[in-house]
C-alpha cells in the first residue's frame, strides 16, 4: 500500500522554525522526485519546494527561497522541509507528493504527481 505521511506541523510564532517530515511507504521513494505543496483557506494549492531523485536537485518557490530547505534521507525513505523565519503568510496545510515525471521544470504542476499525503497544518501566529 503506497503511503506518504506528513508530520511536524503545529503552531509557531512569527520568526520561528518548524521541520516537516514526509515518510514514504509501499514504494521506493529514491526513484521519485518529492515535492512539498501548501494550501491556505480560499487559495489554490501551490508548490513550495521539490527535491529530485538521483542527484537531489532542489527547487523553491520565490516566496520561500532563503528560508526553507528541502532534504532527503533515502535510507529512511523520508524527505524533510526545514522552515525558518516563518511568517503568518506561511500558514497553510502542507502536503508532500511524489512524482516519477522526469522533467524537473514541471515540479509545480500538481497533475504530474502520482501520490499525495494527507497534509499537516502549519499555523504561524503570535
């Protein structure tokens, strides 16, 4: 059974940090690019970051560059999203997703992803 499970969300003050985890099971995530998306109430789901299989190329949305870092531990079948200097605008449900699409330039395209997690809530508020 293919599963992606996110964890690590919560409530944090502006300027704080969180680390999200995305654990894969039922398939070998090494061969997939793993993306993080987020969706705030009333907004479309948007791409936040992605890490490729193989060489581990990374991609970031402009809104999170310099603040978020994506990484993967293939031995644990897990991808992480380290989020620093969090802002209220980062408040959303965060989802991870896996794609076998070979074109990294399409990492923000939701339709290329094969598997999705259920999401974890991140709330940035004082």
